C-alpha cells in the first residue's frame, strides 16, 4: 500500500481554499490515506470522499508529505489511480 501526491497545479482561490496552488494526496486505501493525513497534521474534516478519496495539499504540505514517504506521481498516474478506484467501487459504468 502506498500514499501518493500528484503535481502542483494552479487553482482558483475561494472562501474555503485561499491558496493559488495545490495538489492531491491519495492512497490505495481510505484507511491508509486518513492515517497518513493524520500524521501530516491534516484535519479529518478536510477529507474529500465523493469521487476519489483525497486531501488537497498546499505546496508546503506536499513537500512535508514527500519527506514522510508519499510517492510523487504525474497526472497520468493520478488518472490511473482515479479510474482504478472508480472501477473497484462501481462508480465507473
């Protein structure tokens, strides 16, 4: 089992996300994702589980996640993880 961070991307700031850059923290399992996020100091309320379980990370938190063992992935690998999850859960039909 592994935890991954994708590439930093420009994002639109809003009330709930005041940052101009972000990435995603994802994992092979939700339990592993939440455990890793807790170790990073992320709040459980930041968990997003509707389409693909993930946490949004700032650039600084991305660096911290990598130092703690998260694997850097590119957009193609992120899409593969997303599709695999949706197939496994029946969300992709």
